[in-house]
């Protein structure tokens, strides 16, 4: 286990789509066959509404509640946006739809840890409008329980997870009702009591969830974070209104887009292994496309524009262009050295070699050759030297 | 007047602050062109800066048989020995490395680009100049629209670009910083045998120093040419010491 972790708790992300209803009872759920509550605000929860109960029951419990349809697509995008916004705080992070966010603080200096926690609070509030409850603890599970006990906008720090967890009720383990009843029958009402039993003994009673429960109660954190990874595809696009016919203008825009992509690639230390350009042409449904796989990952604006600009210069679009998209669907680590840091022949030679290989990728292997002596006394000029692809 | 000067200075300061001191330089503070000594003292003297200018385009211009390719190959052979990476871009000229064999090139530092068309030749030239190829020899045509990017790419990376042109090419002449015109003056005979040619080299254009200087060069065919299956216009070591024999220097 790495640790420590900071957990930020906000209401379910479905509720963040209705900022105007913050502070009022709100229920999000499906109507129709098998209608049930997906999420509810704290005000609705105070009236007894819980996720999973039927919508009719929720309506009965809290007649004043506003009811909204779920928006899964928007929630997915919000989760991605939140993850991307938190990614520079810590590389290990997880954001769940239920509003639980974790960031790993391992390896950060002490002053940066508190800075990261403050930033987490600020960014969650900015993105969703809710004041998060925050908990810092040695593991994700204990951090989440600490956050549940913090006031909105405040941080609860836990140094010793075992001591913190011991008095908490077993309901925090989120077990099935049937297993909870069996724990009750066994007389295990706190996490401390569960931790005192050996994992094998509880496993023999409850099966694998029993073992898992003991490890959680002991603060051994059997569940690592499902760390979010930034999307592998980057793209930059520009809608052109009015449509553009001038090639120079398109080149200018493409250069700017390549600059944006290069900046993003630089942040990730990545290079583009594949580049694709799409031109949306006025009156044509399907955009025109050019794509290329490159041997050496492209990471600078000049390298990206070298490829994209080359396409644009010879492109004959069927009409005025109303949109330009440059995508890098395949990324990999920017493998080459920071050549400009090196002074001397090796850097130049390496850059020239990369330029030759890019030419080969575009025009075939025989376009760039290296020479070696062959039959120098031969009467046929072609035999005197051996030319091999560079 | 003072107000507009202050505004201009303010704008210049903003550019410096945002893009660095090198982004905008006063003409009086522009760094001078760095020379690359070619090893041919008389050619270096013609340039006025004691060498071919790095980061600039130099053109060798003259009719067929005037010795411009031989001069270019001599420069290339030296560049392969001295610079990290040299490249020949050969668009339908038929570069034959055997022709410079007597000049002892280091082939490990040489790459040959054979573009299928003129546009690709231009693209390759710009890409390689941008990448910082030490010496770039252009044989054959280049599209006009590639010359300006080529100039700026070479200027940024410091690549030395040399082009060979048969006839006067207005676009190439305009883009070049140095143009040397070559013209065959005479054949050289010894004991009734043709052993070389004498060529007159004139500095037709020079952005870095005064043009107009001229000299004459003797280009000798390879010694022991009978060992080779065909005659080559390669420069060989004359008397085992100097690769060139300078007869006279005019201007």
C-alpha cells in the first residue's frame, strides 16, 4: 500500500447537473418499469429517500422533491473532466460516479500534500458547485470513512487507521444485507470486533467477503485505486465560419493546432505515433481524411506541422473548408532525447537521421540512402557503391 | 515623435519579454555569418569572410563542363570528414559517389536523398536544413516556394547549403547569399595529353562582403586515370600535397 490518500466526497455526479437546485430536495431516477432512485440530495435523504428504492416510494417519502432524469452521457463527461482537472495534482487518482474522489499523496513533500488537498477542495467546488468533505488517511478506505465524518469544506486527518476504524459500525463495510445480518448474529457490531477475528475464520462463515471485510477493518486496504489514465487520443480542432478556401489561412490554422497538440504532448512527455487530419468540407457529409503512422514519435510543433503542413500543401479539398481537425490517436513515450540540449555532432546526426526516416515514411524507403563501397573497380557505375535505405 | 518612439520601444520590450531577446534584434546587433573554411584558400578569399557562410545558401553556377560539380564534390568530401552529417539531394542528376572517391570522403557521414519529384526535393531540403544537416548539397531543380523556407530553416540551424545550377536561375540567385560563377577558361595539356581544365571562378553575388573577386583554378583529372574504367572529373592531389593549383588571382 502506498498512502497516504486524500478522499474528497461530493454528492453523486448526477446531481451536479442541477446547480440551481443545490440546497433543495432532489431525486434523480428512472421512471417506467422497475423505476428506482439513482441518486438523491442530502435534503431528500433527510426525508428517508435512499438510492435503490422505487421512485413511487421516494415520491411518497419526500413529496416536495424535484425529480430529474439521469443524464449518463453528461455524467461520464463530467467524470472525465474532473479526472483531467485533478490529474496534475497526483498521478494516482480515481473519481467515481457516486461522488467519491481519491488522490494518492505518496511521494509529495509535506507542504505539497496540504497544497494538493486545498487544490482538490477548490477544483471539486469549481467543477460541481458542492463543498467537498475531505479525509486524509493511510489508505483509500480509511480516507473515505474519514471524509464521511468531516464537515463540508473541512479536512479530517487520520494518522493511525486501525485506531480510527476500530469504533466505527460494521455498516461502513457496505456488505449485503444478508451478510450484515450474519455479522449481527456473530455479535460483530464494530470494525474493531471484525478486525480482531482472523480473516480465515470470518471467511469460513461469510465466504470471500468475510476475508475482505477483515482486511478492510484492519486498515490493510485490499482494494487499490483504479487509477484514471488520461485518454490515449488527443485532438485539436477549429470550426471555420465562414468556410475558408485560402490554403495559407489553413496552413496558419494547422500550425496553431499543431502548437496546441505539442503543448499537450509535452505535458505528458508523450509523442504522436499516428497522426490524422480531417477536413470538413462545406456541403459534404463525410470529412476528407489523411492519416499516417510514423516511426519516431512526433512531439514538437515543427515535427507535427512538418507532416500536417505537407498534407495541406498538396490537398485539393472538394470545396470550402468549414472545419479542421488534427488527431493523434496513438501516443507513446517521446523516446528521443532532448536533442537541443546536446551540443555537437551526435545531436545533429540524430535529428538528420529522424528527418530522413520521416521522408522514407512519406515517400518510400528508396528516397533516402546510405552509401558504402561496393565493387569500386567495376565498369558499371551502379556496382561501385552499395546504396541501402538510410 | 518622442511619444511614438516610446511606444515602439514599449512594443519591442513586450516582444522581448514574451518571446526572448533573440526574437527581435536590431540590425546593428545581428550576429555575423559564421564562415566554414572550405580548405581551398582562393575560394575562401572570394567569399570575403574566409569561408562559405553557414546558415546561408551558396550557389555554384556555370555551364556544363565548367567544373562546378567537381568543386561541389570537393566541398562535400571535406564536409563529410569535418561535419557530423552531410546530405546530397539529387533530383535526376545522377550523383555518382565514385566521382569524389579520390577526394577521400567519409561515407559514414553522408546520406543521399533521391526525391521522386521536384516538390519532394524541396520538402526534403527544408526538412534536412531544419534538422541541422551540416552540409546540404542540392543537385537539380528546387521548387521556388521551397527556397524561402529553406533559407529560414538553414538560418536557424546553421546548415551550410550549396546548390549547383547550370543556367542562371532567378529564384535561386535571389535566395542565395553567395553566388560563384564558373566558366571554363582552357583545357590543360601535358605532353599532348589532356590532364585537366582551367576554370575561372567569379563571385557574382555576395550579401556578406563585396562581390566581384575572381580567381582561376586548375582541376586535374585523377592521376593514373587509366586504372579507372572511365574518365572522371574528380579533383586529385596534385604533387601529393595540394588538391588545387591556383594559377592566378584576379580582382
